[in-house]
């Protein structure tokens, strides 16, 4: 079996799906790309058994076939070759691979493509379509809040609620929570599932902004399709916590301030905070916000004053600076609003500017003030 392909086109497609491949695997073939040739079209697959991605491109080929090719050595070879046609030959008896260029030949050992794990097929699925830019925005707003605690499996992914009145994305690690809602995307019927973090990172890196993303899902897998790319991921089989229950509804103290000024102040003050709690203290009196932190173990202390708009009683409350900074990093509004009730209850963050079709709520738990 032999085919000819552009090195640049091949490299682009390999890089698109390479993030799926894990180097720490019990099955050596999972470190390979699966090449499938049918009617002068090359389809390339990568999987770690939980997440699979595929893409396709046109090639010159006179026969069909399949072979598994080691990902790392193929990718590194393509990266270091100039743009030129590659002739790739496969010995169907022992799966030896030879790559021929204008000035050289490269040989490596492949594997039987029939031994590559089966890629899940979309069966008994429900479907919904979302603009790529919308899905990318939803992922950007929620992914940072996902938990890394494997003992809480549900929280290691983003919870998606599809409904006739919109779609909701939720992520939490029990210390912070993000709820992102769109009213301009509707599903034909209500459904919910939990998408794993790795799949969302891969989607975020490859989603087109100007294309519709077709999403199909059943009880075990979600299937994403856009352009010539397909991503399949196994859903997290766990019950998501009742996130609405932890979002406080009565928050009479409302703080509004410039996001950039607040973000930069937090970054500076956090340097002097305790390295375990990362606690910063917000003291709000009238139209003045004082941001401070101290680390008694090392006699470190810092404080700054910011102008703000504030409605409510004078308040002193502690938060984890890292969490606040993470939230500021994804908010693209010029100003941010923080609603609070007391030093022992969660604060809610909102961008003051957002799309008319979206609703963004961020929650951060307080760090208790020392007596």
C-alpha cells in the first residue's frame, strides 16, 4: 500500500488530534495514529479509550488499507521536514513503513490497523447544534472551575443541561462555581450529562468560531462534529450536585469596580498572602475598597486602596486570591460586580457587560477571617 500526501497538510491534521494520545498507557498501540485510506481519502484517528478524535484529508492513493503508525516519531519527522510531498509506503506483510522525501528515506515499524481499538459509533443519539464561538466561550468560562479531585468524579467535568429554553454549563470544585447559560441555543428535549476535562481542553483548542458544532449524545458518549474533525468522549457516569442550592439569593451588599484595576491589585497583594490559604481581605466602606493580605509566619503584609461603587453596609470579607484572579482572567467585561451578604457566605461575581443571550454567574466561597 502506498500513498502521497502534502507534509504541511499531514502535519496540521496530526497536530489537531495529537493531544488525545497518552504516553503512559498499558496498550502500546494507543501511542499510534490509525491511518485508514478509502477512495483517496485519508482518515486519521487517535484515542486513549476515553476520548477519541479523527480528521481527514485528500491524498493520492490507488488502493485502500489501514495501518497504525507511531505518533511521536511521525509527528517529529513531519515537524522537521520542509513543505513537500511525502510518499508513504506500507508493507502489508509486516507493517513496515517507509517515508520517502525529495532528499531522504525514513523507516519505522507500524502495527496492524485491525488491532486498533474500536472507535464508538453514534447509536440511539439525540442531537443539538451550537455555534463554535458559543461553545468555546462556554468552555472558557467554566473549565478553570473544574475539580481535580478524582474522589468526586462528577466535579471533574463540566455539567451540561440542555433544554427547550436554553443550555446551561456548570463547573465547581466546592470552593468556586461557574454557571454559564445561553438562551439562543435550544434542544428539542431536556437532557443533561457531564463532559470530562480532557475532551473540553481538546475542543477548546480546535473549535472553529465561524462554524456550527453538531453534538450528538446518548447515555454513555458525546459526539462532536465540525468541519472534517470529530471528537468522541465517554461521559462521566455520576450524579452532579444540586448547584442551584448553593447559590445565595439574598445579597444586599453590591460592589462594582474596574476589572483590570481589581485584577492587578489582587496579583500584587496575593504575593504577601499566606501560601496555604491565599487569603486576601476586602474591606469596603462607602466608595472605598481596601485590599489587604498578611502572612504572619514571615511578617509579610500588603494593602492597597481602590475606588469603587458600593451599595450596602460596611463589610469585611476574606477570599482566596487565586480563585478571584482565575475568575478575573476569564471575564472580558471592563467592570465586575460582586454581590455579598455576610463574611460567612459565598460572594457572587458577574461581568457588567455580556451578550444579551447569555447569563454568567460565578460563586466563590469565603475564607474565614481570624478572630
